[in-house]
């Protein structure tokens, strides 16, 4: 084989490899798209029976079809809460599929950030009461206005605060601090809960990640919350970071630009 | 102010069980509920019943909720045209919600996020009860 033939052979192999690579990339993209479409359709279909369960249990719990004794009330309440968790899981799956299909819609407007935090805390009141948690919210002297998608940021705060609450022990303390630095709002959420093992922290924002120490005592949760949260914050032009020490607690910090349209 | 016992609601929902639960809740509260299981039936019953308010699903057989909404808002009868419409759907993407409001919906509820109590509150609010 002469030099020219070797070059041609190498060129042929190289072209074949490029062809294979492009085919696989295309196949992978198609597969990803099909998976996302499947999740999107499946979740919509799941929502109808979940709604039926939610509506019917709520009517029974409210005594619309007769009085319940305490045991029945307690059992049905637990059933209702379980159904709510499935609805949350379906919503998370739908959000993830929308993120991956690049169809996660945003509607930015100017808001008072303090009010959004108050609303997020309000939505988690049941959990705060149930676990006897203390929320310390240090409000800034100057309350800046920011451009955000309110519902999405509410979802971010609910995810982060619910994590802090769920992974805190009874009577735990959750601190929320807001600081302003270089045209950015920095939001700190700190708990004194179970923390995340150091060797697992690099996986925190991956889909379906759940820390091993958490799995030992709390099996609920989709592991999708932080993936969605990070995506929303970055879409707003911000960043998120997490510092955690197992057994001592976790501090989440995220930034959002002040008064600039993303 | 309208009296609850005289208020006619047209409920357009294709899922049998959801329709049954919703009707049960509203009837117990004293409303008169008329049911439609698809868009075509909804448009027929609309003229016959002349409801005070419509609860409308979007994904429906034959004619979908968006088309029903469009036809109501361009109806020749002014009273029917102005009937308050609350969308009850499990579609919750921004473009679906925006489309419904652009077509003239008065409110939009994602079914899995609300209970029949919430629906009741929205009806009362819409009709100033």
C-alpha cells in the first residue's frame, strides 16, 4: 500500500466515523425529543384521573356526602396528601420536559421581591406548623424591584424552602437573608438540617438526584426540584450555589439581577 | 343580585367522573347544572338553556373548547355572547392560557391545581354572589 492509498484509507475511515457520529447525534436528539413528547402527553393524561381523585376525596373530606368519623377523616387526609404528591411529581415531570423541549414559557414583569418570598412562605404554612419550624426572614432596608416571572420564582422559592423544611429536624430554624451586591439581589436560604454528603454534592442539580442520607428517612420527592430551580434562575440571568455539611445543615445562595429585563 | 337557586350553569366536560363530581358539588350548593360532553353539544345547549355562566374544558371531542369559546364570543345573541366563561382545563402552558384569554375567557383554572370549592368561589366571584 503506497502513501496515497494510506491517506485515502484514513480519509475513508475518518469520513465513516464522522458519519456514524452525526447519525448517533441525530438519533440521540430524536430520542430525547420523543421522550419529552411522551412525558408531555403522559402527564396531561395523568392529570385527569388525579383531578378526579383530588376532587372526590376533597368532597368527602368536606362532609359533602355525609359526616366522617375521625379515623376516616385521618385516612382520607393522608390519601389526599399522597395524591397531591403525585400531582407535584407530574408537574415536575412536565416542567422538565418543557425545559428540555425549550418550551418553558416565561412572562417577565416588575415585582417587589419581598412580597414573593412572603407568598412562598405562606404556601408552606402547613409544613412550618407540622414541624414546628421557625422562619427568620431578614428583610433588606431597601426593598428592590426586580424583573421576574412571578410564578416561576415562586416555584424556585417553594422548592428551596420546602427542601430546607423537609430536611430539617423538628423545631429547626430556617434563615432567609437578602443582600444587594453589584446590581444583583443575593438570596440566602439556610437550614440547620441533615445536610448533604460531600461526595454527592456535585450531583445536586442533576435530574432525579436524591442524597443517600435523605433516602434513609424520607423516601418522598422526585429529585427534579433543583434541576428545575437552577434552570429557572439561569433563565433570569442569575446563578445558584449550595454549601452543605452533613449533619450541620445547608445554605443555598442564588442571585437575580435587579431592575434589568433579561 | 342573582339568586343561587335560579342560576344556570353549563358544564362542558368530557370526562364522566369529573363531570359527575362537579355537578354534584354545584347542585348541592343550589345551582342548576346542565351538562354537555363535547363542544357540539355545548353550542346546542347554550341556545336552549341560556346559562348564566359556563364552565368549559378545552380538550373536547368534535369541537374543542377554544372553538366553542370563539363561537360564543361572536354569537349573534348579545346575552349569550357576554356569558361569563371559566375555563377548566388540565392544559396549563402559557400559550394555552394566553389563547383562552385572548378569545375572551373570564378565568382559567388548571383542574389538578384546584378543588371544586375553588371552582365554586370563582363562580360566585364572577357572578358577584
